[in-house]
C-alpha cells in the first residue's frame, strides 16, 4: 500500500480514536499535537508500514525514542518493551481508579519508564472522566 505520510497519520490516529497508544490519553484534552511513531525504530529495521506505526502523545513519543527494552522496577531486569501490535493490553495493564497498574514485568516497566501515573496524568484522567473519555473503552485500543 503506497500511502502518503499524511494519509498514514490519519489512519493511525483513527485506528485508536485519537488516543495515545502508550498512556491511553485522548488527544482532545492534551493541548498538544500527537505524533506517529515507529514501534520498532527505523534504525533497528522497523518499517513505515501501518502495523509498525503508533499514535503517541509528545511525552510518550519522546520517552520511547528508539527504545525496545526497559527495566522492570521490581526485579531490576532488562526486558522487552510492551509491543503495541503483538501484546494484549489487558494482559499487562489494569486500571485501579485513575492509576494504571502493571500486571507483568512488561507492564510495570512501561508504567515506570513512561511515568504513566505522574500526578499530572492522574489529573488529566479525572478531567477526561468528566467528558466521558475515561476510562478508555477497550475497543478504542489496537491491541
């Protein structure tokens, strides 16, 4: 499929209904432009195909950068990063109120590395709830 970058951006954004695929926040209340990012970075052989592209808020996009591994804060072990297309979100994460809980080393590592329970993120989730945007409906996720 030979799509323009703009067309790919639209498809990637629509696929997840404008939610960051890492922190699950909705673009509507962020006040920032979200980005298309490569799940497997190009410098590590990742393609520009839709399956390797993700919708990410600026914070998650900058934090991820070219990472494919993270550190489990509980064990200190280096592990592979949560893969948006190969892993099931509900196997690694759960909502506990406004906080995200890691159910596995992969989940814990992403939450820790991306500071997904930062007080600012908690406040945004509270505001999202007032607008009917939290918690995210499971069908709004690509994995």
